[in-house]
């Protein structure tokens, strides 16, 4: 298909390109940006007047719920939600059922996702078999099957020796390890430790659960030389430790979820189970530190932390409710909201959901590495067209995700996706949405 996108404000955050112009697409690639060659005959013309044309979003944390949890989400529903949010590539953790610890399971997931022709799916392989923290997986075979890194998902490693071996093996072969910093025993609560958790009688998760894990990870990185991506940082103290680690030269990257970036523990209110999240929402000082760190580059990327949860599992007493929230369709708008509230440049807001997460993935993207998260001539034609002036209200029933629970229900948010293109094909259109 040949597509001409006319009169949009084209922004490539990685290069700083920002200009109202045309984009010509052919054979799944961006043919030209700006001047259109005279003999270009598009089969589809998209008028992007008043809209921003940017690289497709890259989400580093999205659970698709297949295989094993189809009652909470299906590949078809969650990938449809992704492209409705302008997301053209996403990373899914290995905590499916069965766990992604065998090459055949990874290959099956990728084949099923490719058949849907929606967003690209990049799986993380399990770091240990069945995520039990005892025996390392065959990382080489999983990498060949399509894994972009290795993770324990939400299951903290209690055995430091196993973590050391995993990081050493990964460093030897150039693999990246994705870890959520959480000490196993301190991280068993349901809300952030503090006055609110005490008043509500909820078991608390202290900041030390994050910082102790970070100290351990950084010491092992020093001795092994491994590359580590830290998933969903949640505290001011954690931010400071990451800042110090980066200044010392450690090859560490990190992300923050839309929930931790914009909410605090006070949003739990009177046991609102929509706010039952991992990591738990912390205090305002933590949120402010996370926002600043994302702005100054200490935190690399913003993620949706998309975790669809069904009705029965969510509408329970707070401590018993399953943690998680839907977020794929909110990622872009919440990035814009964060930027507006904190006077952040638009280019930075778009970078943290496109070029920066693509940079984190790096060589794991294979042939896509040169242009994923970017909008450049000759690059892959994955892009998002959105109206920055359009406001919309988050109505859970209207979300395409099978999971309808979100802490942002009822919020009025800026920026509405009008069109998403994946590999040169229109994967989503929303021109008629209010």
C-alpha cells in the first residue's frame, strides 16, 4: 500500500525534526518526508491537518494475558487496544501460563501476534525456569526464538547467587536482564508504607524493598558487567540510587509506569481497588521525584504497565483484589498530561514513549533497530497520527482492552489518536471519535 499523509506536523523526537509537511509511505517504509516525488501515486491519502505525525509508540511493559489468562485478555483485544493508543511495538513479560521459558512457546506467541497484523510484539523470556528462581533458562535458544531480554516479571529473586549467575551468563552473550527492584520479603504488602496505609490497616511495602534490591543489583552489575533494565521505579530514594549508578558508568536503564508518574497513595481513597497496583502508589515526594527524573533523563521511558484484570478479581476488598490496570490506550495522553502539568517540552513527552524505549531495546530489535521509535526516510513505517487539541474522557466501557479497570476512569485527557500505521498498513483509524 502507498500512503500519503498530508499537512501534519511531523515530529521525530530523536533527531529534533519538527515541521509541517507531507509523509509518503510505500512498501512498508517511509519513502520521503517533506517533498513528495512527482511520480508517487498513493492508494490512500490521509489529511493530518491540525494533527501531529510521530513515530509509533513503543511500550516496554504490557501484559497480553495469552497464553493462560484469556479470561482477562486476548491477543486480539489487547493488540487492538495498543494500536488504538498509537502503540506500534510493545514488550510483554514472561509471566504467562505456561511461563515463556521454552522457545516453542515464544515462537507460538510471535506467530499468533503477527497474524493479527496489529502492534509488533517483543517477548521477554523467563530468567529462570517457571520463574521459580532456581534453574536458569536456555537464554540462547530463547533469544533465537525472538526474546529481547530476560525477566522474572513480578517474582523477586531471593537467591542472590542465582541472580549473579544469571547476570554473568547474560553479560557473556550480550543479553539484557529486566528486573523490577523488589526485595522478596519486604515487598509482600499491598500499599506503600506510610500514614495512609497505617490508617487504613493495609500491609505496607517500605521504600527499602526497592532500595535494598537496587543495591544488590548494582553490586552484581559491577562484578559481572551485565546490562540491566530496571522496570517501574517507584520511589525518590530509588531515583537517587539510579542517578548515582549512571554517573558511575553502570549500563543501567529504567522506566516508570503511568500510574506511579501521576498518582499517589492518597488516590486509594476509601479502599478503591482500582488503585491496587504493583508497584504500590507512593507519596507525593516520590511522584515528584519520578516526574523530575523522567524529564531530566535519569528515567529513560514511560510505560503503560498494562495489566488487564477481570471484574471478579478486581471488585474485591482492596487487599484481596488482583493488582493491575489497563493502560495501553492511555499512554500517549498521560504522557502529554505529564508534560503539560510540568512545563515539559513536547519533544521530550513524545520521546519517552517512542525513541527512548526503542533505544533501551537497542540491538534486540534486530533489523528494526535503526528506525524503531523514529520517523526517518527509509525507516520502517510505524507511526501515529494524533490530534493534540482533542480532549477525551476515559470511559472504561469504551476501552478496547478486555480489561476495563483503570485508576484514570473519568479523567479528561489531552490528545486523541486518529490513525496508527504499522509496517505501512493502517492498523487503526479513529477520525470520528469525539
